[in-house]
């Protein structure tokens, strides 16, 4: 078991999600459910799949502050341990999400997504962001942390940049992880679980290397063992 491992269950199927949560939870700190699952099955499906286990609900909220605060309040009864917002929503939106999360009886963490890793320098230029991804990641991370976000979702190759700029305090949750020898899928720049933890990740997010393994539970157990 490793508390640092987050298993990403990217399936829209309720039964499969439930089975994966059951099988994987003993080996990881949290299980991540996202938009494709939540939009199909909603809060009732979430509760059925989650079975009371610690969940990272990755919906990447992005709207006006009042709406995002309301969305966070609507999600709180689900009991997720971590929620995501887009830092690009700006200071007031981030602060509103954090304040809404602060009304919970536990401490759900608000994590900010900075620049989607699917956006390269050219794609950013096209939407009016000059200077490339690293500069924009730092800019948005600063806005997020200054406004109370507990941490950031970042690529493995941004860990050093963010630790240098912001120190040990922000929780860094890092997808784009591949065990040595695993298929890359659509991931171009990856680190192994050990490399990412050594670089300063608090949590690593691993999806397909677990869910598409012949034995997902054994795959999760092996990754957990590698970072213990
Ligand atoms: O690639 P993999 O299946 O391990 O992805 C696990 C999770 O991490 C997925 O839910 C995916 O959306 C997310 N991810 C991400 N940023 C990346 C790569 C994957 O947020 N660069």
C-alpha cells in the first residue's frame, strides 16, 4: 500500500468502476474519478462506486466565482477528499472555491490545474498566451496558491520548477506517470513512479498502466511497493 498512489479509474461503466475501487483502494491513498464517469452516473453513481473510499473527484471546475462556489458546495455531500478547479478561472474564482470547501466538516483539498499538458507552446500562442507553458504554469500556480488552493496538478517535468518557486507547502499531484517498460499511450513526456516521488511529487496519478493491466490489483500493488 502507498498513500502516495492515486489510481485513476477512467471508465464510464458503473460496475467496472465499483470493482476497481474495491480492488485498488487497499493499495492506494485515493482513487480518482473524473468527468466521463460523473457526467454519466451523477452523485448516486459516485456514491455507489466510491463505497466510502477516499476519492479524488477530478472535474476541473471553471466558471464565474459564484457558480464554482455553488458547484463545490453541491459536491461536498459526496465526501470527496480532493477536488480540482482550473487556475485560469482567476483569483476570485479560486478563493470562492476554497471558501466553499472550507464549509465542510472535514478538509477537502482544492487542487488547481494550471496549463493542460495537451497544450504546447503553439497551442498557447493561438489562445493569446505568449511565453510558453513554463511561464504560464508559474503564473497560474502563483495565483492559485496566493488565493488559498491547497495544491496543484502538474506534469512530472514541472515538479522541480514548482518546488523551486513555492517550496514544500503546496500539495503536488502528478499524472503522466509510467512504470519502466509500460506503454506510453498518448503520454509523451513521462517519469516512473520512483522518479516522480524523488523529484518531489506528493501523489502520483496512474491510470492505464493499472486499469489496462491483465491484473489491475497486482499492477497497483507493484507500483505502490516501488514507491514505499
Ligand atoms: O495516462 P494515464 O491513464 O495514466 O492517465 C491517468 C489520469 O491522468 C487520467 O485521468 C488523465 O486524464 C490524467 N492525465 C493528466 N495529465 C496528463 C496525463 C494524464 O491529467 N498529462
